[in-house]
């Protein structure tokens, strides 16, 4: 993408896909960063945008090295850095993600470093996390409650009825199947909440029992596979909303959603799967026949060797997962042969994305 000016110096254009496209003058005018128009501390406008003349024009535009200088018809003159404009224009596009299957070779694995989220290693970790939907840190502390410190270095904790922190280990009279030694097929955490927590972090404290491997599946990868190969099944999974529910003696939570949720551009936005606590509405018999068939197919793909990865977390390992994309589970384990103890917590995407963008800007990282 390149930015240029028209021959009459009264239009700014972007050159993309071998075509010139004019940048709307009002779009540029709203991005003026002059101190009298934009607060330099919080980047909020000091005027009401609706008061601007919608027919505003560019009287003169000039490119000088890395800057674009513009004089508008309302008398405002300003200067933009071209790289900042290109970055802003690119925000209209989707962030690039890499879909993966069970044969993924280069997993996003990083070595823990103290204060890594104040350095470029932290940015690279978060960038990989959003690229793959998960990332693993090895060699962190084995101390209990360390996961809270780690989470706070990325974003803000999201408390739930399980607390700021939860212990994933087998207990009597468990309030959730996670707190047993049963195998868990891959699933979304907390699909019954409003909103659903965006990111889950798990820290391995101990894992010396037989079994207890972690499993992950890229829900976006499966969604795209079904879209291409089985469009009718895809249509069912993107049209029918189902109810997710959680209950214990003190809690009753419910939320509705589709297994595959699309955005306004028909791109996969979110995957929800938790078949042990979902409830399908009483639709017509033929609709239910189609849905149950589609859901079974989706679940079997999610837990297949074709799409799922299987690995064992070691003490000090930290696994971070995008709960809107990556489905997670575990194999069963024996409490007679050792102990499996993970500690976990949630944070939301806004704080993690904020940290990533902050590091990119402050460390001047443009790759």
C-alpha cells in the first residue's frame, strides 16, 4: 500500500491492487493531531466531529519525505506521518491468523524471561498468541499463585464465581468436571457467561501422574474446513443458537450462542463448544435431526488426530489460550500414580491487545 497525491494536489490517494482510490477528506480531517484539536495526553478530540462540514475539501496536499502535509478548506493545516496513515488504513483489514491442524510443526513456544512483558519478547509472545490462538511459556516459576502475577503483567484479571484464581485438580464433590480426573473432550470455557472470558491462562504446578495430557484444537481451522467441504453442515452450525447453562448450589448462569459465529463479513468470529452443558431448543424434528448430525460431526473433528494436538505440561509451563478460538481439553489421569495440579485464571482480550499495541508503539516494533 502506498499513499500519494493527485496531480492537482487536491486529493490524497492510496495505491492498492494496481488501483488508485481517493481517501475521503473528512476521514483525514478527523485524524488531525494538532494540539488545539486533539488532547495530546489521551488522544481525544477537543471538538465535536458532527460540527465539521461534511463537504470539506483538500485545498492543497504535498508529500515531503515521510510526511503528508494538508491544508483543508476550513483553514486547518496539518502534517501526518505516512506510516501512521498506512497503519490506520490497514486497521480496516483483519489481523492475520495462521490456521493449524494436528500436524503443526512450529508451535508458539517461548522461554520465560523476567519482565518479558516490558520487552520485545513480550510483544513477540502476544503476537504469536494472536496468530495461533495459543502460546506456551516454559521455565517459569513453579510457585503457587504465580499465574496471577503472570496474568497481571499482560492484562486485567477477570474474576468469576470460581474466584480470581482456580485450582485444576481432582477433589471430592467437584463443582465442575474440570476438578476431577476424568478425560475432557476439547471445549470452550464458560460459554454460559455474559460476556464469555476471552483468554484462559493455565500454570502447571505439578504433573507427575500417569495421563493428564493437555489437548488443543484450532476451532477456526475446523470451521473453515467445514465451510469448504461441507457447506450444508456449516450453514446449520452458523444458524442455530443453543443455550449454555451452569449450575451449582450457589450459581445459575446462562447464555445463548451459535457453535460457529460469523461477523458481518461472514468471517469466523467465535467458536463455542461445550456439549456437556449445552441445551438445544425444541425445534422442528427435521431441524433437530440436522443439528444433532452437524454437532456430532463437529465434535468428532475437534477431537480427531487430524486437528488436535496432545502434549504434557511440565511444572513451570504456562499455557495461554484464546477462548474464542482455541478449544482445550485433557486426557484422563490416575490420582493413584501421582498428582496433577494446574492453576488458572482469565483475562479479557482488550487488556491483552492493549499490552501488545503498547509494546509495539513504545518499543518501535513494526514487524
